[in-house]
C-alpha cells in the first residue's frame, strides 16, 4: 500500500516538473530566417509569426522544419537541467 502512495507522489512530482518545463519552454523564443522566410516559434513548438518574401511553399517548409529542430534542442536542454525527470522511476 505504501508503495502505491509513493508511486503516486512520484507521479505527481513528475507532472509538476512537466508543467514547469512547459511554462519555461513557452517563454523561449526561436527565430529562424531562411531565404526570405522568417519563422518565430516558442520553445513549446507553437509558431507565433511567419513572414514570407520568396518561394512560399519550399521556403516555408524548410524554415518550419529548422524551427522545430531548434525547439526540440531547447526542450532537451530543459530536461537535462531538471535532472532527466524520470530517472527515479525507471
């Protein structure tokens, strides 16, 4: 019984950490400029702005892909700063 309570406490801690991380990521900003396209994206992978001045389809796709990659780097860094988060449960 106490094991279940401890597991629930650990899960709550993980949930709280995840929520803190989500808030921190929402504060991060990633800006990518590629061949006349500018994409501004938050660290939680929400695009805020897109400026287009060029070949719309190709440039937008490339810029969004780069922005997503950078936001994933930010998320990985935050996970490392928090000590991995799941280490105690695995």
